[in-house]
């Protein structure tokens, strides 16, 4: 009978190849010769009598069976990794590989500085940054997400980051051509620039809901900084976070007594009893970065 521990060791190699996307990348990460990994993976497939990997272009991907094995063992493999990381914490050495997904503007506003300081403090941590407005639900214990949207985030931990207060803004040229703006109904007849596809906007006054108005976005672009530029160029009006409207932008706030609901940003990660040390420290650094930004 084959030792289960040998199978686990070789399964770890299989996991590394699937996550890295190629035998070469996994070999570099694990500091193992490609020939050794290839031999051990072939032996694993022979012992299990299944095909786990297949070539796709220049890389390797999991077969249907391999993907099933990956999903079934993923949680257990992460638990083993976390347990060994906890055992090594006494050495005070912080190592690990983390993926952080966040919108471009988050990175520009404060995350970039936090990340640079973090990597200088912990040089053995490797970090993959994904700058995108698209939702990337954390898949492993090493994934972090910054988002305003908690849809489909059941079973995740969502730590509040900051609250974005909004106002309605347009360029002076647009106000001159389409104003004056005296009441809420005036907003329904305007061209809108938005970061999302919406046809209705809830309007608030002093935090209290007043009514929901229909709107028709003329331009939808999934980057708030691009929205600000479009509004500056007179394409329409938009609900913008006050902090993204600089004093030199010359944008005009419309109906300043009204606003859309404030948007809460969250730091999201998988719920686990034991988090990798590098992940925990990065979470703490990001939360501290938000506090510095607000002070």
C-alpha cells in the first residue's frame, strides 16, 4: 500500500502547478527541478490511475478529473499550509504569497503606499496585485478583495474600510447649457455618467430617503477616475465621491442639499480559524492605512 503522506506531498506539487499555470513557474516557486516534478507528478497519476494534468498551449491545466481533485482537496491543503506557517511563526520570519484585488482608484489613493511599505518590511512576502473593477471573489486563504459590493460574498469576512460620501457634480459648461437646477426632477432630464449600469437612483437629504428618480446613463465606465474626467469634459452629470473632486477641478456641485446614499467599502477574505501570518499582517496594514488617510 502506498503511503498517504507521499501522496499528500505529490498532491502539493500538483496544486502548485495548477495555481502557477505551468510546470516551469511551479518549479521556480518551489525551487525544484522540472525533471523531478514531472517524474513525481507522473508517478502520482500512475498510483491514482487518473490523468490530472494536460497541456494547453505552453502551460499545464487540470483535466476535468484533476479540477475535481483540486476542488476537493483545496481546503485541506490550505489548512496544512496554514498549520506549518503557524509552527514557523516563532522564527519571526514572515513569508507567503498573497493576491489582492482592488479598483484602480483604491491603489492610487492609499493602497499603493501601504503595499510598498509592507513589502519593504517583509521582503519574503510575494504579492500579486489585480487592479480591476470586476468582482474577484476570494478563492483561497491567500486572497483579499476590496469592494463596495458584497453580492455573493456569503461565508466571507467583510471588514469595513471607509465610507464614501457622494454629491452630484457637472462641469461649468454643462451647467450653463442645461441649467439651472432647482429641484430633483431636473436631474431626470440630464445626461448621466456612471460607473455602473443603473436606471434608477435613490436621492437622500440629510441621510433620509426622499425619492428614487429614473436616470439614463449616457456613458458607463468602470473606473471612477475616468468618470471624473468625462464629467470635467462636459459629457454629463454624475454622483461622485467628494474626495475625488479636487479644489482645482472646477466642477460644480448640483443641488448640494441632496445626495445618493453613502457607499461603504469593505476588505473581504475567506473565513478561516487560522489565517496565514502574512495575510493577517497585510490586513492590519491596510486597515491602519485607512485610518491614516482619514486622520
